[in-house]
């Protein structure tokens, strides 16, 4: 599926050898937890069935995607997820063309593959709106098994609970096809170097360093402006900063909405949902070893957790105030998505949009 016009095509994808990234990534994935053939087959069958069972309750709660066919999920292992992720990234970044250089492509491909290998052991599921078949729900069964064992919860309940969240993402994108187009346009801007003057980039970096040295790092930070994101903003052009804000806000909304739906549907269909939610939240907050904490920060995991919390608070507030039907105005167009300033102040979004 082609989502970016040639004039908008970003350049970053052409500097990555995506085939090499997939090859490196699949070789570096951590071994999955040992399971018997019976357990593996049971997990695959149960996740397949759970993804079907989750669809209609999610549609009922959200009021989205009424009457559409229920698509099958693809149940995969860690290596298959890496290959799927590299293909999705290739499409998102316009990387169909030849690399700008063999060595450059191989180096960036190896780096990308290594990052994806690290991430692959933590992904439970994912909806890929950029898959070649028009969108695909992926469920990574070794990781689901590993987490349900760690939490010591009912496998059947946990698998359905996971599917409620991931199926919500599928419903979001299937009911609102413009979301994928919007993401692709933002990404095209974000990954396009354009005609930036390197001197201006250096000046912005020095300005950031000076502000830290002068103590302004103690001022109340803007949302998502700390750490790696702060440095990233310093080297971006104004259109890139706007595109990054749009992607962050959209991600926050999508994750928060999925968490809201999961909690709204869960009590009716997942008997042990209270235990699962409590133990899962404890796991999210569990302190990691120093090296893993650094990697998680660099790869954006902490920002991801913030998305769940802030996004769910936004959706909870709006739905409680105006109901789900009126909340769904958020899916009308890019203009009705929350602004960065509205995610933490949902009343401002209600006043502006509703």
C-alpha cells in the first residue's frame, strides 16, 4: 500500500538496506521461552480465536467500524515480527529505491536490525496499517506466553485481554482510513532532511546546551520536551517539530483510547481482568537494570508508557463528560485530533471541537 506521494517521499528509507536489517534482526532476537508443541499450538489457536472474540465487543463500546468483516490476526514469533516491522518501516519511509550507498545501507541496516531485535522480545501485539494487504493485526505468541507466566495469570483471560487492546487499534484504523495517511504525511516531513543549513542545526544544539548550563532545565518542561526528545527538537526544522508533535499526540490518543476500551470491555468478557490489570501495571512500573533503563529511554519506551497514562486520562475525561458518541468526533479529520496542549487539558479540546 502506497501512502506517500513521490513529492512527499522521505529520504531516510533510501539509506537503509531493509533486507539486511531483517536478516540481522532475526539473527539477534533473544530465544523465546521454552514451550512444548502443545502449549505453542494452544497459544496460537487461542490468540486467533481471542482476536475474533474481541472484535464485536470493541465495536460495541467504540461505536466504530459497524458491519465491517472481521479480519484474521496473524500469529507470529519474534523473528517474524522483525521481518514484518522492517517491511512496514520500508513502506513508511519510502525505502523502495536503491540505497544511497552499499556501505551506508548495510551499516544503518545492521543498526536498525539490532534495535528491532531488542524490541521484539517486548511486543505483545501490534496493528500495522502499512502492511501490503491494507492493514494487519500481528500477535507475538512467545511474548504473550512469557508475560502471562511472569504475571501468573490465567492464559486464556490474558490472551483475550491483550487482544482487546490490539483489536481496538485495528478498529481505529479500519473505521478511519485517513489515520494511516495522516501518519505517513507526518513521517514524510519528519524524515526529510530538506535544505536545512547545518550551521543552523549546530546553533540550535548550542542554544540547547546553553539553556541547560544556565539552569533553565529546571523550568517546568513542556510535554515530551525532555531528554532525547529535547535534543531531537533542537536539530529539527519547524515543520519537523510540528510533525513530531502530531505523531506524538496521535500515538497518545490511540494508545489511551485502546486502554480505555480494554478497561470498558474487560469486566464483561475477562473474568480475572482486575488481577491482570493490577499485575500488568505493576510490571510496567517495575524498575529496570541501569543498562536496560538507558536503552528503554533511547528507544522511547518511557514515552510510550506516558502515552498510555496521559492518553487514557484524556479519553476517560471526555467520554465521562460527553459520552462515546460525541467523543468520536475526534476521528473526523486531522483538525479534530487533540492539540499537544489539549491532551492534558481535555476540556480545551471539548470547547474547541464540540
